[in-house]
């Protein structure tokens, strides 16, 4: 890899990006993104209207026990609104055609990048992360800054044993949290593009190049691109086996959907690319529990687009115990509330991605209904009491199966293109499909509650 220069030109601007070039393989009848959006909305509204009509008797029966207002809140929160979202996802995935990379200069060189790695007690994995970066063979100037955020293990000593020409180590001396560590490191960045990578991750081949090429190929107002984060330790136990499907199916599909409509809502800290100049304009990473989602929403509020590179793959270690998993998802839920506190104005922006902001606004309501109504309803159904869960609940299964099939089909095609193979994990899928939400959504509810009543900000688990 070339040695990193001390200073590389200004931040990329629309004028410095490769010009639009006609795609000779584009179908003659090309469907614009806004047309896809309208079709998906229309189909989802029709589905929701049908679901609401079918649920009338369900609502009537539950009203006898709870009153009509609570009955409508429960039934719409567990069936009608999620059905609308799933229908939108299905139609959008069927219509999605990922744009190809635009042609690059004849030299093949890509812009200079700096990778920031915030490391807190990462002795077990930091050297493997750096080795995976070294194997990337990125076709452009590259620099890596590892920020030792007050590690109490031998992370700093291990960093002193490696001598990559592109590596710099910034030792903060005390634990200040991931957001502040990254923001301090940003002061030493002299490249137009900045990436973040977690210290316990492994970059698959061409991950850096694919991420940067997606950035260069996306619309000119793109200022961040999220990479595809997958589970590295999926064979450890049932907890990680289940999460493998969540990352492979759910998270990747949602990011793909949001990117299609020009507004990925989370450029996750584990692996994302940012315009350095925009990062500085926004003051770096905010000191919040969910610094990545709050930063992403700040980029969107500034009028920029955030993309997603499904073929830029990074494998990370997922939580290995239910306690760690619950803490992680509580942190993610707190981050969502923080994002709304800081950037509620996004609810009123006239752009396609605003739909997903409103979806996120509904998540606390749906999670609360699922936790306090549907889970108890399942227990009642086991006793033959079908007030909430019952035969009507089975009507959602065909759509759920279709959603999972489409997500698997799309992701499997991407894996084949990258030379990856989908691991056999049927047990994890069964638990993911049937029981995952029983743990996930109560954890989210507790995270919302903690953000409302607590002012403490801890990095906690990844």
C-alpha cells in the first residue's frame, strides 16, 4: 500500500466526481426511483386497507374486554401498521436494481482515505483488524489512526508491536467514550474521506474499494455511505446464530431499502464512510449513546444523502450472551430517541426518506404494544383465550414468509458475487423467525425508557 501523504486536496464535491455515463446494460424501460416509491406506497396502502377490513371482527371482540380505543391501538400496532411496512419492503425489494459503479479514471486510483479505529480493550482482536486492512490492497493513499480510548488491557502494548507504514496510534490516556475518541482523531485527518471501523472487525476482500466506489457512483449529494456489517462469530452459540440472520436478513434489507429511496438512516460506526469536510462542519461525532445514528440524521438534516454499499462486507463480533445483546439493543433504542431529540425537524422534510423517519417514530409505540399486549396475548392463546393472538394471527405468515424469502434471495445473490457462501444455520433461522422479537422488543422498550429518565451516557457494549 502507498504511504499516506500528509495532506490530500479538498473534500470531494459534485464537480470532482466522475461524470454521469450512460449504462449500456440499463433496460430500455427504466423505472425511476420516484415511480418505484409511488408503486410501493400504493401497494402498501391497499394491503393495510385489506388488513384493517379483515381485523374489524378482531377489534370488535377485543373491544368487549378493553374498550375500542385500546383495541384499535393494540390491533393496529401488531398487525395493520407492521403489515403496511412489510408490504412496502416486499414491493421495494422486487423493484430494486442496484446501480453499477461508474467508470473510474484510467489510472484506477481511488481517493485518499483515513480509517479511524476507536479501540477500548480490544487486545483480543485489534491486530486481526489491522491485518485485514493490510490485505485490502486499496488502490489509493491510505492512512489508519487507532485511538486507544483508555484501554485497561494490553491493547496499547500490542499496537506497539506492529509497524505498518500507514498506521498511527493516538493514545488518549483515559476513557472518554467512542464519540469523543473519534472526534479527537478527526483533528488529525488530512484526507477527503474518513472511514470508521470497529476494533474487533475483519474486512472482507475489496471492502474498502467497494465502499469508496459506491460513494463515487452514488448521486452527487451523497456525503456518507454505510457498509454491510455481518456476524463473524456466528458459530459460538445460539445467541450469535440468531443474530447472524438479523444482520444478514433484516438489517441489510432495511439499509438497502432506505438507500434505494435516498436516505439510509444509520451509517453505523462499525463500518461507514464519510465526507471529511462535512464531518468537521457538523462538529464530529456527538457525545451520545447512539452517536452513529445521531450523526447520520445530522447529515440528512443538512440536505445530504446517505447511501449503502451492500458489497462492502465487514465481519464483526456480535454479543455472545443475552445480557450483552439486550444492552446493545437498549443502546440502539436510546440512540433512536436521541436522534429524534436532536433532529426532529427531519419529520417535515419533503423527501422520500422522510417516510422512514415516521416509521422510526412509530417503533416505540409498536414495540410497547408487542411487549405489553402481544406477548401476554400469546400466553392467553395457549390457554384458549384468543383476545389478542389467535387464528387471525396466522394470516400474517404468508407475507412474513415472502419477506424472508426475498431478503434471503437478495442477500444470497450478493454473497455469490463476492465469492461468499451462506452458512447452514437452520436452528438460528427458526429462533430468529419465531422467538427473536420476544427478546428484542422488550429490550427496545427498556432502552426507550432509560433514555427518557436517564442522563448518563456510556459507550457500553458495541
